[in-house]
């Protein structure tokens, strides 16, 4: 492998393992509803990253970067969604409430919420727009192919990291659920994290 490839893999891995909204949602889903819900959340959060990658590769990120109105609309929709997630989690309602069942409605709620968590984050599109070109070899005639390939590797790595989070959280689920006070504290901690993430997103600008 080339130095560029190793540099990309290392940088991408550090970014993937750094907890964000997708990782937080996956952890909460696995703790609240079990391993299957956690794996569903990992898959749905990863799927929601793909449109951002395609938007960056096709140049839509440049439009989002240039249009202050478009960026602000998407950004504050994401902020509102995260605040709603925080409120629902605090009240033990919504997609992350503690449940033992695995009904179809439960699975749908996890998938829809997981997609919403990452889909409403305009910084993901701009991140890909700024991140991927740094690792495309200079002078190549296949820039689009390189960006798609690097993006695919990043998405796969994201999924594997999220799966790791889900499995780890699910393995601790029994210990957490047998302690009601711990359940309450964990739920409120996740709610607080969603609030913090919404605040961080609200402060984001179009510059990267």
C-alpha cells in the first residue's frame, strides 16, 4: 500500500472511532433494545452517510458551502431533531426507550430515527468535500473514481466501528437493566449528550 493509502486509513479510523451522533445513537439503541436493535442502528446510521458522500462527489457540497440559507436550513433541522431525540430519551419515549421486545414497529422506529440522526447533518457533506480530495493522488485522471473508492472504504469502516459499538453495548445491557437507577442515569446521560451534540451542530459554520 502507498503512503497515501496508509495515511487515509489511519485518519479515517481516528475519525470513525471518535464518538458522534451515529455512534451515540447506536450505543443507546443497543443498551435500550438489545443487540439486534444496535446492529440495525449501526446499519441505518451508515446508510445515512452515503447520500452525503454522493453529494460531495457530485459537487452538491459546493452549493451547500456557498449557500448560507441552504446550510442554515439543513443545520437547524438537524439541531431540532437532536433536541427532540434528547427530550424523548429523557422521558423514556421514542426510539430509544428501554424495551425488551423486538416488534416490527420497534425496528422501524430505530431505523427511521437512525437515518434522521445522520441525514440532517450538513457538515457530513462538507466534510467529505474537504476530506477526500486530500488523499487523491495528484495528476490522476480518475479523480472521481478515487473519491468514490476512498468514500466507500470510509463508509465500510464507519459501519464496522458502529457494529463494534453495538456489540459492546449489548454485552453490557443485562448489567445495566438489572439496576433501575443505572438505567435512569444512562438514559439521562444520553439525553444530555444529544443536547451537547445539538449545541455543537448549532455553532458549526460552513468553513472546514
